[in-house]
C-alpha cells in the first residue's frame, strides 16, 4: 500500500492528445482520441478496502470526463518484477496517464517512467518523484484523530484494540493520532496493538479482532483492508470503525464511522490536467480539506458524541486543529513537539516513534 | 461405460498428442466461458495465446517470467524423480536471495565483476543451505520432508521481512521496508531488454540436469531410488544420499532463481520478492513430466498464461479471477490428458447382472 509525490511536461500532454487525431480525422471530425488512463492495483477490486476505493476513483474519472477518457485496470499485480511488466503493458497499449496504487511499486514506476518520458505516472504513497512521476497520498491521520476522540468517549473500559499491518510511518502515525485523539477526551485511554503483517487477510484480521476483544477492548479499529474485524465486532456486540470504505453494511450496529479514502477528486483533477496540458510532477498530501479523506456518517452514538465528532472534523478541515499539536511526548517521555507548535510534514512522513502511552514496542 | 485400462507401455503417440488435446479442450471450454461472459471467444483466445508471442517486448517478458519457473521447476523435477518431496522451494528462493544480497547491502563498495559472481554463488549456497535442513531432518530423524520444507518457507519469508524492516533497511528510505538499491555492479547484466543473465543460467541448469539424469551414474541412482527403492538398495545406492542430493540441487537452483530475481529484475530486497514462484514451480515440474527439459517448456507455457491473462484483462476487460480460472482449467486439462499416455480409454458394454 502506500505514500507519494512530484514535477513537469506540458508538451507531451499536448502531443499525446494530438497524436490521436492524425489519421482518423476524415472519419471522425474533431473527435480526439480519448485519453487512456490506466491503473494497477495490488489487491482485487472486490476487497472493499484499498484497491476497491482506487477503483471507485477510476470510475469517477469516467463519470466526470465521459468520452474524453477511457480507463482500464490490471488487478492483483504483485510488487516486484510483475509490476514492471504490467506498467509496460499499459504504456504499450496507449495509456498516457498511469496510476500505480501501492507503495511497493515505487522503484518500478521510476524505472518504467524513465523509459517513457511521454507518459505521466502517478504513484500512491511513495516518496520518489521524477519529471513525469507524481506522488500522492491522503492525510488519513486526520480521520484517525476524530475516531480516537469518539473512542475516548464511547469506550466504557477506556481500552481500544488496534489491528495494525506493517510498522511503516503511515501506520505508526495512525496509531499515534488515534491515541492523541482519545487522550484528549480521556487522559487514561489505552490501546492494545496487534501486528498482523498483512494489508489484507480476512482470516488473520478477524482472529486479531477476537483476541483484542477477549483481552478487554470494547472498541476495535484497524489499519488493514478487509471488513472482517467489523463483522467480528458486530457479532461480539462491540464498536468498530470502518477502514478505507464505508463498512456500515458489515456492522450496522457496530460501526461508529469510517475513514473513507476518496481518490475521486484527485484522480479527476489529474486526468483533466493531462487533457488540458497542465500536468506537472507534484507531491500531493491531501486530507479532509481537500476532500481526499471523508468520514462516513456518525452512527450508533449519542448526540453529544456525534456533535463533538462533527466539531472535531470541522476544526481539522478548517485548519484550526492539527492532530499533532504540542505538547507531545514520546514513549520515553522526551518532548517531541513543543507547546504551541505542530509536527512538520517531514517529521510526520518519516515517523518512527510512538507517542506517550502506546503500550507496544516498535520493531527496530 | 468407459473404463481406463493400463497400457503395457507408455504410448509414444499420446505422449505427443496429450498436450495438443488438452490445449484444444481448454480452448473450447474457455471459448464457452468467454462467450457466456459476452466476449468474443476467438478474440479472447487470440489475446490469451497468440498476442503475447507477437511482439519482441512480450517475448522478452515471457523469458523473464519463465526464468525463475524453469530454474526451480527443473530442480524439483529431479527431486521428485527421486521420490523426494521438496515443497519448500519458495523458502529456498528467499534464502538464496538474502544470501546473495548480502554483498550489495553490506559491501556496496565492492564494485568489480567478481562481486556479481560471488552474489550468484551465495545465492546457490543460501538455497542449498536452507534445503539442507529438511534433508538433514529426513535422513537423521525421518521427519516428513513435505511438512518441514513447507514450514521453512514461512520462516524464510518472515526472516526476509524482518531484515528489510530492520537491519537491512535503507537508512535513507523513510523507514520503509526496502533495502538500498543495488549499484550497477550488483545487477545482473541484461541480454536483451529486460531479459537478464538469469535466463541463460536457467538454460544451462536445464541442460546440466538433463545430462545428469541421462548420462551420469548419480542421475541413474536418483531415478532408481525414486521408482524402485529396494532395487536401488541392492544396487548399492543409498536413500540418504538420494535425499541429500535432491534437496541440495533443487534448493541451490531455487536460491539461484531468488538472487537472479532480486539482482536481475527487482534491484533491491523488499518484503515480497516472489509471487509464489517456488510453489508454481511444483506445477511446472509435473507439467513437464518430471523432466528438466519438460520443465523448461512448462515454464514457458505457464509464463504465457500469465502474460495472456494480463493481456485479456486489458483488451477484454475481464477480471483477474476469470483469467486465473482459465489458467487453472488449462493446467487441469494438461495434467488430466497425461493420463492417456499411460492408460487407454475403452468402451465397455455394461454386462447384465444375472
């Protein structure tokens, strides 16, 4: 899965558009060939999580831009040698804008992009850019702060179970943000973390949820992609938060809200940029304000908690509240962010330390 | 009623005809499947089997994809001939990749051609060493090698995972689980496009194993121990020896596939370096009728189905599930048709019971 960013080629975009017209001009006057937009997904589009949401973004491009674009995708592409072939295949079948939607594709994207300077690449959640490679990601941690606050209010025992995937900055940031949110309303709040070492494995995820519940957690949150933990929460009568997509149908009584990855606005704007010849290599990291992170309706909670959640969401969106505002101490009690300051994006992107109160050790 | 009757001798005719019949049957079933999904069956078949062979680019990709499958499949064919069930080639691949990568990660400054040579040697050694564990357990304690070799796959994968998240993580990599990128001195030279030296090594390995099984006493011993162990024992061959040789050779080749994949195709270590080549190679070995040369062709066929499946996803908008189902059908037909080599079908009138 993910991180990303950057830089520039207007000429090529125009050329790409113009190329379509040439021969076909006589039969289809003025109708430019549609821009072909390709996607590679690491999971199946039916995972109801990460890849599913990217595919929703793909469909949104088609909806928004109609016959000016044509999109296609390759799913379940392993990170490694296969990804290079998949990207090359998209290029060779005429795709001019290609989204690689998993972190592990990073170096492969750069390699293929170097060979095809006239094709624009977008890499989700990576950090290496080139003239024709942009990166993009979402500030999911903003949503995690909100659900942390909700958990702080809703948990009777003050203990949440956290199903984590891999100890990369993205996930550590989420755990920290969640706990900071929870402790802002319940200073004694605790979380238990289980690392499942996978992004998507319904069996492992549901086992982890069961263990956490049996250890006393009465709220479950996850940084993995399947709806299995939500289903377990529903069955056991505890609360949970949806991940990546609105999972309310898997937990009608359990879901408090969900952090939704909303790639549509970004994808549409990038396709438009290519059509208009204004595409540039950029590094985008958008959150609630950009509409890239959305919250599912707040359900199964009393009105005062709902009100607090909505106010928190609004405060983050308007920039009044930053989840990582000082003072923040790390696990060793060292002051990491001073009173009145917020953590920089650079520090957020490389985060490899826990905030005070996380009951877990980072694998070193 | 149709009955299967064992042939006295394997049929030479059917040895050639079986794959043809199988591909025809798979093509027919696939055509029905694609037609039911509303796609042009002829176009689907063309996209699946022919299109990948029509451009230099995808022929190269075919070779890239087939390289690890052929390397591992040929080694497994030898082991299975000897009745030694190495199911853990995936783990041996990973350990070979790790051992070979020690050079570019720990000694990135060692920039001369010898470094690459040592990497390949370490790849072979790493795979063989990992395979030596189930061999030792089998010979010494009679531990079922299917289980021990399979379980060691997960150990190897987790070890790799730990390395790239911990000690071997790129210090400039924002804590992401990847090693440093290998320098040019540590990358296998390309033969053509993305096809790297590994393809040549795979051909050499296949030829070597073919010679071993055909001409060498050791190969003969392995075959005898596989098909008639008692006879083999009387002939002075040893079970332990067959087990060791099978595991060491198949493990070394899997390790070589691992370092070739990392050095030739990926260019760095990462948590996942193989989409299950070690397991797919088991199919390759059987598809190739447990002969190294057969494994080479089987690897190419399997690689073709991967490429064709992707082409079909893109050209016809089929989901990966459909293309994988078709791949499964094809393998099923090919393996099923092989029954006809050793058996004949006979129509038999059901006799009335008195």
